[in-house]
């Protein structure tokens, strides 16, 4: 399988903040992040460890590549 990093939801949020995403709202353990230009919105679960498929979907929804996302960590 590919080398997707095993990270927490908070680490993912910090990486996405570097690309222009900001906190919009939170419902339970799910944090909604938004970026205005170009518009994008992603939901990140605030869990201790994100599932690999979930993290891959978040990266794709944010419009990033896997290597680009790893550099943000």
C-alpha cells in the first residue's frame, strides 16, 4: 500500500491551515474547514488517528497531492 502517514486529526488541521484553510465550525468531533480562494471546504474528524482512506479523501478534497501534503507536516 502507499505510504500515507498515520496522523491525528489535529495534525491534519494544522497542515491544512498552512494552505489557507481556516476553522469554520465544529459539530461533535468533526471540524469543518473552509478556504475562500480557491473555494474549498473539508471535514476533518478530530480523532487520535485518522484512517488512511479518510485522510486520502481529505487530501483529495483539499486539492492537494500526497507528496505536497507530506511537505506541510
